[in-house]
C-alpha cells in the first residue's frame, strides 16, 4: 500500500492489526505509517495509529510538544466518537504521559462497556492507572485496597471468559499496580502471567512479567548468574528502542547495581525526569542514593544527554558490578 502511495489503506491495515503489531518486540509497523496527524477530523484508523504512535514515542523518550490532559474541557473534539477500546488507548497514553490522574480516572469510570471483554479492558485500565500513579507518587492504604478489588475482579472475569491472553495481561497489570507497595503480592501474579505468556508464545507479555520477576529474584539471590539476566533484559529493551521499559528495568534493579556507580543512576533519573515526566527519587532513596537538595546542576549537566545514552551509562555500571561479583565468586 505504501509503495503505491495508498497511505489511507496502509493506515487501515495497521489499525486492524494494531494490538498484534504493538505486541511485537519492535514497533516498525507503526513507523511505516508515520506521520499520523490527529487533526480536527481524523478517521478511526488514523486515531488508532496516531494514539499508538504517541505512546510509542513516549516509550522511546521522544514525545515532544504535547499538552497533557488537565481537564475534561481539554478533550479533543473527536474523543466522543471513539469506540471504548480506542478511548482506553487514548487514556492509557494520557495515564503514562502526564495527564491529570483524577481526570483520567473520571473518564475511565464513566466508560460503559458493551460486553464482558470491554469490561475486562476497563479493569485493566484501572490497574494501569494505579501503576502510573506510583511512578510519581504513593497510593494510600484505601487506594491500595481498591487496587486489590479491581485486580481480583479483573482476574476473576478473565478466568470466567477463558481468555488466556486477557488473563495474562490482567495479571501483569495487577502485579504492576502492587509491585512498589506490595512486592510479595505482586510476585506470584507476575509468575502466573509469565507461565501463561510462555505457553502462548506471547513474548511481549512475557517481557512485561519478567520486569517484575527477575529483579525480585536477583534481590533474593544476587548471584553472578542472576545479575546478567536483568542486565540482558535492559540491553534488549534498549536495542528495540523500548526505552521506557529499559528505564523501568533499571529503576527496579537499583539496589543491585547502584553502589558501583551512583552517578550513572543519577543521570538516568534526571534524563527520565526531563524526557518522560517521571520522578523516581523514591527508587534512588531506597537504594541508598542521596539526591542533592538542589537538582538544578544535575538537570543542567544532563540537558543534552539522551535517554539512549543514559541507559548505556547504566549498562556500563552493571557490567562493573557483574565483573566484580564473578571475581568474588571465583575466590570463594
């Protein structure tokens, strides 16, 4: 279609397969239809492709010139025309890219599912919303209890529907929402999701589950054979330009690697803060890294550092830790 300049046809094709294309290890399919501009009257296919492209750009650390949603009055005119699935995609992008979580929660709560599969998508969105909130904030005890309620309902519905892939994604969303505050509860959920994803050959879901499982395993036993597993996943995510995933891996593994070179993780913190709007100081503090009271010099020093370069710095630090662990193991 692209070779014969049929861009709308190409967009229609990508929109029809968008979930499968998104769950590939790389996102080249969406690059084929760029640029997709969400103008005043986009077609349904353009909306699907454009929203996925925005979310992918954020995950690559390259989403710029976008005003996050601050009120329902700021909703684009085409929002009212969206199907529930596409509306959830729009809200997922807003959830992770700085939209007001209260506004997003209000819109998710107003969704009216037409069937059980749409209801499952709503439960998943509520869990992802809680997960995104934790990137920059803590959840209260009552909010964590609501996470448990939403997660249990979603998992129960997915089991009743017999939707193996839907169950794996729901378990991952549930585990992600629990990971920061309640890691012991998150681990078995992620393990079940990984088992399902492995059976289905669903590599994208398996990778998401491993982001919770591997750092937890390595913390329990920081053996030379466990540390490289985490490092390999970060490198693989970076090579596929899934930089949000690479950064998430790195922050969840801080306690394993940070003592070798705290400066590398401080640089990553600053770049992620600047390019993705995420403040992960809690992870640094938990790993014993002290942030300066005045962040201005750090932000200024990393103003021209890309997310790709910051991740490479962290990988070099990990190599030092792994080499030291192997030398220590060799002397025992």
